[in-house]
C-alpha cells in the first residue's frame, strides 16, 4: 500500500498538535512523557516539532492521557482551533 503525501493543511495540523503537546509537557522531561505514553523519546520529539505530522490514533490517545489533555482538545487543535499564545512561541 502506497501512502499519499500529506497536504499542506495536514502538515500545518501536525504543527499545531505538536505545539499543544509541547506546551502541555512544559517542564516535564521528554523521556518521562514518552515513557508514560509508551512511545520512544524520538517519536515524541518528531511529533512535537511537526516532523511527524500524522501520528497514529493510539499514540495521540496515550499522549493525551500522559499529559492530562482531553481527546476533544487534541482534536480541536488538530482541526484548527486556536492555541494559547505561549504554545506558538
């Protein structure tokens, strides 16, 4: 199966999601959050920086649980909801 290239909108959605996750992680160590979510630190780093703009559903669910973020907030952010200013700086 060949995966279609992501659209610019999907890439931007991944960047928004990554910014939200980075903000929610705040001062917590990247490795600590990755371990709690059952993913590698490198995978979390890629998601947070937008280099992995389309992570798996289960990964997002586990990150939300590890960070105390409701699934609805993650979905709204991915769809284009407004982020707090500190998330985009």
